[in-house]
């Protein structure tokens, strides 16, 4: 399995914001989102090739209860299930961060952190609601929508209309921002949207603390 980077930091987004976590960034993503902050992990060979056993030892060498499998797009990795089976434990919480472009069933995953890409990010890749529905139906999940402008709410509404059994408490709205300045400027707009919809405002802690620094 080719892994772009492994680093220890704080979870910057979602329900577990602020929780110390070990991040494992798997290489390879086909979406090409315009505002992606990890373009260096897009290429499938952008990293170090590990055996599953070597990667397991490297991950477990860090004594942390929370492990985040991210990318790239980890659900596109054919070895993902093997890796998760190797590191899963009742005392370990595993989050998978995905764009919902692929579905794999029966993974040892405690939180499927789904960030469906809107047209503001991937205009040529419409949301795959069938795959998204399968993830929602089969995993404990959160839906993180990145909002760039108020008009994005219309697309989010259309997406949710095509889904069933979505828990509104699992819907989080995050500002599209690469800098603290952008983040700060968009928060009031997002706060008003959340007040109107009842969705949760989700700041992006990594942007606030480190901007676009890699490995943070």
C-alpha cells in the first residue's frame, strides 16, 4: 500500500474536532477538486510503498486511541480492508475520511466521515447518491459539506432530497478556506445558513491553527 504521509495531530473537522489522532494518508485520488489542500497526494504513487505488516507496525508504534485513514481517497485502495483488519481493536477508534466515490462493506470503521463534493469543488464529477446512501445505511457516519457561497445550500438540499434516513444531527457545514482570513470571513455567512437549516457549523481547526502547512 502506498502511503503519502503518517503524522500525529489534532482532528481538525467534524464531531471529533480537537481529538489527538494519528493520520494515515493513502496516496491516490481521481476527483481533482479545485480547492483540495492535499494535491500532493493525488498521484497513486505519491508516497512510500509499505507491506501491510510494516504499515501496521508503524501505525501501532504511536500509542493513540484514534486513527484517521485519509487521502487521497482511501476507499479506492484495494488494500484498505486488509489494513483496517490488521489495526482494528476494541480500544482503538478508526475514522475513514472519504468523498463517497466508492463503497466497501463490512469495514472495521467506527466513523465514516463523508465529504460529498459539490460543484464548487468537482464540477465534472456529480455526486454519486447511490454510493452515498450505502455508506449512510451501513456505517456510523457524518456528512461534511464544504460551503464556498450561500448558493451551495441549494445543491446540498438537492443532495439530501435524494437520500433516505439521513440524521440531521449528522450534517455539518464547513467553510471552504485555505487561510485564517478566508475562514474568518466565511464563518458569519455559514452561521446564518446553519441557523436557517438547523445543521451544525463545523469550523476547520487545522486551517485556524496551521493554515496549509503539510503534516499538521
